[in-house]
């Protein structure tokens, strides 16, 4: 009952009422991209970790994200939307809740960055369909920012039954179609190409895959960690410390930095600035979900292959490369034009959103022991502190007007931003 009351206080009453009712072999890819990187290093010298990540993950011919479908049990990692539909449903409720709290604009763009297999967007579309009475005649459109041709095909199959049309460079979007629920859906290579307008941006396990620079504090000041050829084994790569300051080490380190080893995702900073600018000018919100920290961790760069930790310099192009998101850096990059909430743990966010009450509904509706067991297992994976519960963090960027409205409403209704505040029970 406490959970039900909490959820009801956090989500607008009307919303609560409606809610409760591959072309070449792996070995050839590996050899080709390693040869490519080696040639580059021979020609120009050691490269930054950011350049290494960019080539290994998004090289237009050989990149890991370009050539592979890496998600799910048969891939290299699995994400929360793949584990349970409840995750995507609750994020869908959050999107609609924020749209309502911001004044119910006549048009709503749902924008997902790096949408994986399309599972999260699919769950959100189902929620939108279930809450048609709340959304009314609102013009809803779906916009997916995806650099991987392979994954865009997977998403198209999931969301439209593969009933899409592709385009050349004469369009800002390279693929379009109609979702299975009847909404227009578009694919883009860049955030800049997504039309302006009131938008809710979602980035689930997106920022962790963006290229990072790594820096080390030395007796001579900050130096950048670079990737070089191992002189004792020319077929392998190794890390080296730059002999002198680089442009990155001279510009990306914060003046008050106290750590000895720092990772900076400059590209992530640029992207969150673009999101902040859009939210400030056009309205809307962004919800960033990722494993990360608030400016405390140091060396988090790692690789994953077959659901196992993998040497980051081994077999480039065949393994996922990732680093924990520094939310303190993202917060600084948004500036003062928007307001940021979080990070808070996935466990806290989902419980505030009512995952317990939703679980009770699903368990009561099923008499199949195997289905019930799977529901319980998925729930545990999502909120157990030893699993995903504390590892993943939720961070939101909001229009400042939204927070002003929140303060006014709290005086009379006590309604906070959904998911981010646990109200005291009276």
C-alpha cells in the first residue's frame, strides 16, 4: 500500500488511473581493423584512447557496432529492456508524466539515442497505445539516432515489421516507417538531424560507449594515455604515456581535479550540451540511464565479449568497449540553462516509479509457474543492489520552467518529478 500511495503521489492522477487499468568472418574483421590501426600508428604516432575506441566501435566498414548485432543472450551483453518489459513500461510512464507536467504540448517527439534492438522503444509505444485516453490528439512521433546499419535493420523489424523505406543523403533521416501502433518513426545518424520541437530524449547505455580520453597525473603534470604498437610484439597494441602535454590533456582536465587518473568523454559533453540547448529552447526533458559515477572513479575502461570481461586492446572490432559515465562531467557541461536531477540508483528510480505494484499486477494475472518465476528473476536482476540495482544510475536534464512548475505544485499537491523523489508518507 505504501508503494501504491507513493507512485500515486509522483505521477499525475489521470495518468495513474489509466496506467493501473554478418558479411565477412570475425577473424578477417579483427586482422583488417588491427592492420588499419597499426598503419595509422606507424604513420602518425601513438593515438588517443578516444581515437582507438572510435575506430574499433564505429569505423564505417569494420567497426564493432557497424558489423555486429551484439545484444541479447547470443551477443556480448544484455540490457535492462531485454530482461523485462516492466523496465520499458515504467520509462514510458515517465515520458508521458513529464509531457503532462510540462503542459501537454500538442506535439511530442520521443527520441532515443542508440536504441539497441528497439526493445525499449517498443515497450514505450505499447504504453502510449494503452494511454491513448491521456494523450488524446497529441501528435506523437518516434525518432531514433542510430549509427549502426545492422542495428537499424533489427530495430525496423522489431518496431515496424520491417515495413520501412530507406533514403540517400537527400533526407535528414535515412530510414522511415510506421510503427506497429501506427506512429511515424524515423532513423538518423546524428542528433542534429532530429527536428526541433518539444522532445523527450532517452539514452539508455548510450554514453558509456562514447570515446573517452584517459589522463595520468605525473611529476611533470597531466599526460595523456595513448595506444601504441608493442615493440616486442608488432602484432599487438599497448598503452603508453605521452612524453609531453597533448591538446586534450591541456584542455579537458578540470582545474579542481584531485584524482590521479581521469577519464573524460569529450564527445559525451558535446552531446549533452546539444540536448540541454534543445530542452532549454524547445521544452522537454532527457533521461540518461547508464552505469557510472559522480566524479569519483578513475580507471573504468574495459571490454566485453561473450558476456565476459575482455582485454580492451585485444581483437579490436570484435568486442564492446565501454567506460563508466562521469555524471559530474555531464552536469558541468549542461551549464546553467537547464536543471539536472540525479544520478540516483536504478533501484531507487524503479521503486519510486512503482515497479513493486506493477509486479504485483503481473504476478496476479499469471498462473503459469514458469512465467511467475521468470518475472521474479527479472525483477531481482533489475533492482538487486548486487546486480543492476545499484550499478546503473538515472540522470535527468529538465527545462528550468518545469522545475518552477514543480515548486508551485508541491505547495498544494506535493507532486515531485516522477522517479527522482521518494515522498514522506503521512
